[in-house]
């Protein structure tokens, strides 16, 4: 399920760091785990697992701000409302819990330089797209694909869509997460017999690289490089659906890989 949240800045002038993904990710995690005891119990007993990590099947878009000034590493947005899309690969029966958790919430984005508080003034569930085996998408946050030539290496190489093995790793990531999802949801189709040669990723239009700092300004600061682009995806529609709700590429719960369906 996917929701559009309307965020209203508190105060006259909202100025936030340009690297805000980690703060929003933390707010989502905190809201899910501590906002409602009944939902937290459900998540503990039924939440999807990936190894020892629980509930990684969600992602969110960049902030959608109509008018914004970029000043160095700050976003100056006044007090106008903005929007964010949050997607969950969850059962439809959980929808009332999600709406109740986020409705009327307040949270902050900031660091030692600037901070702004936001109020969730509206939340709307978006309709389910009509799934097909070929669909056109626009990335709402950077898509991250990485590769380690040496498994023992501390850091990975972040790939661009122009790299020769980008498409292969893109689908490897989706298929791996689909198998993890199927362990929890036995009722979903088995697509292991699907011919990989019948899957394709075609990037359309311009490609924009984005370097995002996670935990910016701290000793734990990490740089993550992703790319924003439009793309036509041909694959089993079950796999496309997972990417839409759980994110395309890697590090989705940090706000990477959110995509919007375009008319094809």
C-alpha cells in the first residue's frame, strides 16, 4: 500500500539539511514500532523477516516541495506544505493501523545548523496500479545499485545505469527480496521458473546522479550514491509490484528506490 502524506512546516521559515533521508527513516521506524501497541505486536509476530532484519519492505520518496531554494547544503522552503510518499509491502487489512499511526503526527528534521518541525496534516491512501508485465516508472528518490569485486572489501562501488552489469544486479536484487517475501507469504506466485532473458530494464530520458550523506556531520557519516531516471521495466508483474511498494535497488528503508508509475 502507498500513502501520500501532506506535511505542514511549523513556523514561518523551514530550513532543513539537504541530507534528510536518515531522519525521515528513523521517524518512520519509530512510528511503526512504538506508535500503537497492537500494531507493534502484529509486526513482532508477523512482520516480514530478511535474515535477522525485520520489516525492510518499505520505502519513501524525496520530499515533494513546490518552491524551494537550495543554499549550500540547506533547503529553504518557507512554511508551504510539502508531500512525501511512503510505501509498504503489507496486507491491506493493516491500512487502518498505518493511517492511525501517521495521522496528526509531528516530527523534526535537522542538525546543529538548522531544524524544522513538521505536522502531518493529511494522509491519503493511493489506489493500486493496474499491474502489467511492462510498465513505465519515474524514480521519486535515487535508485542505488552497488557491487563488491572483493567480498571482504569495506566499501562497495556504486554503479550507474550505464555500467554493463547494472541491469543484472538490478534484477538480482528484486528476485532475492521476492524470495524472502515468499517465505513469509506462501500464497504469492512462484516466479523462479521465469526466464531472466525475458526481463529488461530500459532507462529513458536523462540520468541524474545523487550523492546522499547518511548521518551527516557525525563520525558515522556514510556516502551513498544513487541515480534518478525514468525507466521501462519488463518483468513478472509480481516482481514489479514488489519493487513499487518495497523499492527498487538497495537501501530502500533509507529512502532510496521509490518509483511512480507513468503512463506507458
